[in-house]
C-alpha cells in the first residue's frame, strides 16, 4: 500500500477526534458516532455534512485498518519530507525537525528501491457504512419476543449490474492511465508518492458502457426490508446488531452492520425491574387486617391467587416465582406490591363500623414517640 499525498497533509486522528495512541476499538467507536451524526441520510441536502462524512470515512479508511495505520504512522514520523504536520525539509527550511536515519529504512521499505513505490495500488475493499434504525415495540412483544420487518431506504449494490457499474453484457476494463493500479506516482525528488488516478477515480478500471440504472456508480438507493428477530425480554433502549445488513461495501468489500435500537412502550398494569415484572394491587383495610386471598393477573399465563397474611402493611411486596420475564438470563419473578385502599366516600354503616373499631382499639400507633401527637 502506497502513502497518499494527503497522508502528509491531514491528521486523520484529529479528524476522528482521537489521540494517535487510541486503541482500534476506540477509533471504531469514534468513527461510528461521527458517521451516524454526519451521514447523508441524517442530513439530507446538507453539503457540509456530506463533505464532513466523506472526510471522516477517508480518515477511518486509513487508521481503521491495522496495516494502513502502521504505514500512516511511519509517514507521520517523516512529516517534514511531505510538507505536512508542520513540514519543511529536515535540518533546514521551515519547521526543521530532527530526522532519524532509521526512518529512511522505513520509507524505502514502503516505496521500494530507489524511492519508487512497490506493489499494486488498487483501492482495497471497503466495508459499507453501519446503519442505525429505531424500532417501536409493545410491552407484550418485548416480553414474549417477536420477528418484525424493518423498512429501510439505503445504498445497496445495483440490482441491474450487480455492483460493477457496467451495463448488462459489458464489463469494466483496466484503466490504461494507471494500468489498473488505481493510483499514479507523483515524483518529489528521490521519492515517489501516490495520488488517485484521475482517469478511473482510483478504481483501477474504467466503465465504458455505464449501467443505466446506477449511472456507473455500482450502487443505488432503494427501499429494502430486513426481518429482525427480537429476543424475548428485550429491554428498552437495547441495541440489536444484524451483521452484514448495513450499507453496501465498495471495491468488493462486505456490507456494514445494521443496529436496531428498541423502544419499548409502557404497559397499563405491569412495570419491569430487570427480568422481573412488577405490579401494584390494591386491597381493602379488612383484607389487610384479617388476611385474604386475592387474584393477581400475570403477563404470560392465567392469573394467580396470592395469599395475603393477616396484618399485612400497605406497601409490602410479595414474590410470585417464575411469573416474570422469560429472558436469556433465565425466568424472572412477578413482584406484587399491595397497597391498602382507604375509602373516601363512606356509607353510614361503614362509618359506624369504623367508629366502633376506633373505640375498641387499645393504645395508639404513635405511643413509641413518647407523647400523643394530634
């Protein structure tokens, strides 16, 4: 792989907002965040966002590839030779930087004997963009799991030419200008740097008979449907990855990934706490004081009967085993919180009964405070 002229002029780490010692995972994370922010689909008719997206993609194309990153870092250390990164020739000129003879060995190793670039220079296959889409699910579907279609409009390999850009019955031909390398040598003294071939646009081949459907680009924007299997127990905000279902790759590269972010709706009765379901159940004062058996609904099966012991305080939570979410980590429980319902519109008989209870009650629940509180 030959160094491109812009390797000397641009700091790809700065473009991605990472340091030059960032890990591969940190670089990928930064790229994906920026790509989502500036992707043309998210910024229609915004030329500046499109240009920024291209800049981000070009930077990741270099430092996101292990081999290219090593070569780029070598070139960065030779910055003064290319006039980039505060350049000027070593030992003289503007910004004269110290130059290690060992760097020359690296440079000749990259470009071949006599400073000429060795090897082929055709663009490498490039992975397509990762895509993100939202999916709204009901509480029940999230609990039980479901397979749903997701509708997208994205760049995809042209359905007419299969992605090669040529009309049916023809094929791209090797570029005469660059000999199929995709790059041209740019002599700069004893060294030769590479720039994309203007004849073929860096592809290495030329389409003499462009496909009418994609105008020779090899890709087209078209609607497509992807079936997404949502596992039982998926959480609100959880992201599901579908490998190879994202944007189309280029130069024979694989498609990117599709990330589906799940938005789970609320349930009118149930709540959720991890893999457990929660529910609030009102009970009467008599049921709390004397004990009772109450019927409690469940999400996935028939109702259950819950025994309320005599003297149960309001706010107490009971656990019903195995009636929660069925997740990959196991089956959860149903957490039932009972709340004593205080009547607000008493009948005459009810008032008489409560007054009789008050007269028959010994002591006060506030006795421990040491004084009567009215």
